């Protein structure tokens, strides 16, 4: 019985490791991001995000708030478009 449990744990860990990048991609593309996820997904510091990105009009348009809440969420594709409009090539 113990061997069976160890095998199950090993398989579960292996499947999780395999699926983790796909799950992260799904979350980034299909679920709203909060401020922490937004600056982490952009690979910038919180201070840089707050100073240089958060208050830009393009980014403000991508914000979503629940009624009676100050918490801000971003739709990932809208945030991506806003960031692209702010960057230079």
C-alpha cells in the first residue's frame, strides 16, 4: 500500500510540473489580473509600475473594479495593448 501511495504522489507531482506552465498561461490570458500579478507579469518592480504605468490613460482604460471596492483588476489582453501603446520600438 505504501508503494502505491508513493507512486501516486510521484505521478501527481510530475503531472503538476508538466501542466504548471500551461495553467499559468491560461490564467494570464483568460483571468483578470490584480495589481501584483500585473507588475509581476510585466517583470517590473511595484514602484516602477505605480510610477510609470498605473496612471497612464491607456492603462486606466484597462482597469476593472467591482462596485463598492477599490481593488483594481486588469483584463490581460487589454493591459497588453495598453503597455504596447506606451512602449517604443
